[in-house]
C-alpha cells in the first residue's frame, strides 16, 4: 500500500459513533499542533467519477476545480477524519490539519467540511451531506455553500483551507468596494440602506 499522507503519531483510527471509523487522540495534543498532512492524487473534481465508487467519498477539495483523491486502491488513515459542526481541528494552508484547541486523549478529531468544500463552477458535482454529529450547533445538512455563513467565518477564522480563506477575503473586499461606492444612510431603526453613486 502506498502512503501519501502523514498522521500525527498520537492519533489512530478507531470505531466511531459518528460514522463507522474516525481518528482519535491517544494522548493530549496542544492547540495549533499539526495533526495530519493530506496527500494523494490531484485530479479535476469531475474525474472523481473515474475512481471506484467506494473511494469517491475519500476525496478532499483543495481548489475550486481540484480535489485530492486516493493514490492507491484503499483508503489511508487520514481519509477517516469525520465532520462535526463543532470541530476541534481546522486547516493551515491547503493540506495541513491542526488542532483548533487543546485536545484530550480519547477525543475524536473532527473538522467541519465547510472548511474545504465550495461550489465547483462548471461542474455538475454538488456536495451535500446529512449530518448527525450530535453537536448543539449541528446544521443537519452540510452543503458547498456553508463557508459563506457569517457565523462559521467568525468561528473558523484562520482555520479554513487557504483557497476557501481566499474566497472569503475576495467576497469581503468586493463588499467593501460596494460600500465605498455607496452612501450609507442609517434611519432611526438602524437598518443600513445603500444608495449607489
């Protein structure tokens, strides 16, 4: 078996109540400690159809039109990080998973798939996942539009994958440009109204 990813030595794959298998801490891990480095075969998102169906779920979006897919015929341990709407890990760059907070031995390591998934323009591939993470913050359905939610942008600031962070910054810059080209009037009820110049 070809291994193309790296998993922190204090992590291991175990059975998970969330989804079949998951990745768990065998020892305490500090905030911002690197947990995994994802590797694999780089492919266009539409090329996912060309890999075996049982491996398609182990792809990870790394750009709007690109995903990392399995480099072999079986999943690696790094393919078993589950989603949570209240995760304990996030991204630095495109492929580095890090702890968002201190993690205790025995905890399952999760990230919010909104940190890496967005619409792929020009593709008929659409991401949607029913969620049963059990978190009080559970969104019930995870979609490729979730990265646009202001609450998630606030909560995960600095932990989105780089291409999602770039999209967020571009949207914020466009909004700032729209505001700069408008007069803002705040009526008595404090609802802002934009008037184009």
